[in-house]
């Protein structure tokens, strides 16, 4: 079941309230399918650990994925015995479907899940959710591939796990280290926006959720874990790997076409307390200046390289126009995404057209400088041409930033600087 999409961007992260009566801070979901043997010792061990070590209210939710054995009866008995335990029955299989269903209807501000075999040492649970409670991070994952993790498992699973993460890094530019570890958590407000975008209902659910969150700029916290492989695991490796590769292709295509509204997951500039101490500065200006300078420096190097290349075959004016045109398109695209945080294809053509107008102003400044240099010296040296162009581009850069900020990418969102 999918939840209703909420418009607008995410609010600034804040420390979660912990004193709301009757509502747990943490909801740990255990998705199960035919686990009548392992379910009871898992829940009892997890419940005991949380009762002894977790300082806030908690809930353990058993999500039964259409089990055909005694799993539903075991889950119901645990829920009747322990007040912090509840059970949910789904008539269709799929770990992703179970997590989406339970997380979508949970009232807890922090949502987590772990596998029923409890391969991950439970001492990592509090470090996993603490950054979400404090407001530091949006998602948290356990990592078996971190340097300080301690893992006991066979070479086959080790190879598959590392190969899969290499595929994610190469195809989807993922930077998190372990997508498959069954030990993850997410803030409830983030889940409300993110889950409707995740299509997978099976094992790829985790990976898709993490990739979309990372692409949207959300903060993912990684926790090194101690992990012991379950030799009785019922996961079908070949079928799971095939489904994962299909998911990688589908998500990669969606990201390439810009069909996902990732801007709904954006955090506003100012969710860091240091940002709110800036007085007398328009919202976002400091960050935009830094981003614009970085993009501008790279664009200038790109432009000079192109100019030197074009200059081998044509005159200075044509070389300047060609280099400036190509670098201007790249500069507008980079500033659109990195400096002003505009994502997706909406108004992309319009932004490029406006960027070309800005390019025309830069062309007039640089071409006029070259023309003035030619009139003054007749046949200037190549190094002199480059020096003049650098000065002219600095002037054009100031004009470009002002036009980008006020005309091409104006900030039309309401102010979020209120406390």
C-alpha cells in the first residue's frame, strides 16, 4: 500500500520529541516468512535488549509475509504477552511490501528493521538510531564492509556482497558501502516522502530507497556492525541477484531521464544551527556563492582548454565564441543542479535558453575585450589573449551570478528561517 505524497520539501532536521505519551520513539519491524522456529527467540531477545538499553519508548512489529506455517500464531502469542510487541499480517510476500506497509502506518518518528536471524549484534542498534533521533541524519544503515566491522561468513556471500556494491558504485554512483545488510533505520518524516517513490516490493527495496535518498542529498549515517552469517538462510541468491540487476537498470533509467521528483526530499539550507546565525544575508547566498565559485573555476578551465583547442584551427573570435558556447551550456547545467538545487527536467529548456542570454552578455564582454586588444597591439601573443580573457571573464562572472540568482533561478519558496 502506498501513502499519499506530501507536497513541498522536507523541513529542517530537529531533535525528535521523546516525551509524547502513548507513542514510541522507535518502531523496529521484523519481516518474516515461515519463521515459526526462529521468531519467538528473536523477538524475546530483541525485546529484552531494548528494555535494558534503549532509553526511549519502543515497539517491535512482526510483519508476516503470507506465511503458511505457524508463524502467524507465534506472532499473535508474542503480541498478546508483551505490550511492546504487535503483529501485522500481509497476504502477499515481499520484504519491501512489508516494510512499506508497516512504516507507512506507524506513528513512531524513527522506523527501523532487522532480519529475524539477528545476524547483526544488537549493540549496534542504539548507534544506528541515535543520529536520527538527534536530527543529525535522515537514514542510517549497518555496514558489514566498513573497516572496523567484524564479519563471519563464507567466501561466496562475501564475494556476492562486494560485487553487488561495486555494481552499484559503477552504475548508480552509489557512495554508501553496504546496501544489503538487514539492519537499517529511517526518520518517519523522510519515509513519508521517500516510500511513495520506491517501486520495488522485494529485496531490492533497500537499495532503491538508499539510492534515491542519496541522489536527493539526504544524509545517510553508516554504522560498522559485528555480523555472523546465518547458515540456514532461505534467501534464493540467483533469483535475488537477477531481480536486483533488473532494479538497478530501472532506477538508473529513471534517474537518467529525471522522472523522479527528488526535489520533494530536499532539505532547506539553514537546517544547520550555524546557518541560522547569519544575519543580514539573503537566505542561501553563502552556499550559492561557494557553489557558483567552484563551478565557475571549473568552467573557466574548461573554457580556456576549449579556446586553446579551437584556436589551432580558427581565429580568436570564432574560437572564443565556440568555447564560450560549449562551456556556457555546461556551466548552466552545473549551476542549475549544484548551486541552485534545481532537479528534474522541469523548465530545463527554459533555463538553458536564459543561460544562453547570459552567455550573450559574456560573449559581448570577452569579444569586446579581444577586439580592443587587437586594435591596440595588432597581433597580440597567445598568452596576452588568455590574460585579457581571464579579466573579462571575471567581470562576466559577476554579472552571470546576479542574473542566475535573480532571473534564471530565482528563489520563489517561502522563507524557512523561522524558528
